[in-house]
């Protein structure tokens, strides 16, 4: 009985980690899509400031 609980515990941890990784990827993709143009312009401006 105790061995079954340990296996279930690790299955729950693995499932939670997989969901966390997937949700972080979804949020990152959404932010990139929403702010891609602004981010690209900001990076371009900051790169030009450092060249001079």
C-alpha cells in the first residue's frame, strides 16, 4: 500500500510539472505574439544607442 502511494505521488508531481511547463510555454507564446513588433523596435533602438 505504501509503495502505491509513492508511485502516485511521483505521477502527480510529473503531471504537475508537465502542466506548468506547458502553461509557461503558452504564456510566452502569447506575450511574443502580442508584443513582437514593440519588442523588435525596442531592441533595434537599444542596439543603435549602444553602437554610437
